[in-house]
C-alpha cells in the first residue's frame, strides 16, 4: 500500500530555534497533505492542509507564521516550527490521501518534538 | 459542524474478552467513517472503514457497522488479544478526491491483560 515517510521521528531543540519536519509520499504523488498535532492522551488536531504549489490552508487558531508549511513538490511537504517554545512540544503527524483507496488516508509515523 | 464522540477510556479487558468501543458522529449528509489504531509512539494505521449507510467494515477480527439512524459506528471484536492494546480513533471524512479532511474523536485507550 501507499507509504508516507515522516522524518525525523524524534527531535529535541532549544527554545528559540526552528525545527523542520519532512513528510514524503513514497511511490505516489500527493497533491494534498494534512498536518496534525497530538497532545498527550488526546486526539489529533488538524493544523493545516498543505497544497502542492500553493499556500497551505490553516485551521482556526493555528498561527501560520509559527507553523510554516511548504509543499514544493508532489512528494514532499514540510512543517517548520519557528522560534520554538516548550509549549510547542507535541507529537506531529502528517497524512495524505491513499491513492490505492478511494476513501483512505495514509499516515506518517509521527515526530515527537521536545523543546527545552 | 461535524464532530465525532467516542466513549472515554481507558478500557481494560482480559484476553479473549468481548470488546465494544462506542462512537457517534454529527455530520450533514453522508460522511465516510473510519477506525484508526495507534500503537505507542507510532502514527495511525487504518483499521477499517465504511462509506455508506449499513456498510460493515472489518479487519483483523474487528468490525463496525455504519448506522445512519443512530449516527453510530461502534467498534467490536469478539475476542481481544494483548497485542490489541493501543489507542483507537473513530473518524469521519467529508468531501471527495484530495480535499476531504479527517475529523477525529478523542481516542479510546484499550488495555488488554493476559
């Protein structure tokens, strides 16, 4: 089946620095990818929809200048957490529509971000 | 707006017990419904799905039936195993092609003890 590769799986950074998370679709093209954030023991919150070649669509309450999304190619979307603070520590997951399934989505393995 | 509500966990069962995790939804029209499973430290994996009323999704012994009259999509398994311990998410999606986005329930943690 379709695979989405997310990297890195874990990252620790200092407050004030920026962190980039990559999401790649393997063996298929993803014109749209989705970025989620998950707090401990909570559900996934959709942050934004990443559209290839155009600006991302952010959900209400998500700071677009804080969470920069770039979808420069049909196989790669990146999420950059800028000027990270401890409250940005979370589990970030990307997903894309599964081309092998009319209604399916395939998810990356997630990135655990810890800001110290 | 669209929303998904799951029963609160954690759900703790002994091996071979019967499992039910309740899920109800609020949506206009006819959404697609999903169950996803998340093992510790990992992303989500699709467990099963149903795309129209009365459809039954099934996989790995798990089943869920799309009930429009009760707006429900309860997850069931006749005999759970320790390896089923994970967090289970009910979700819905509206829209076609690449524009539909998933709306998740809050997740239910299942712990199966030997």
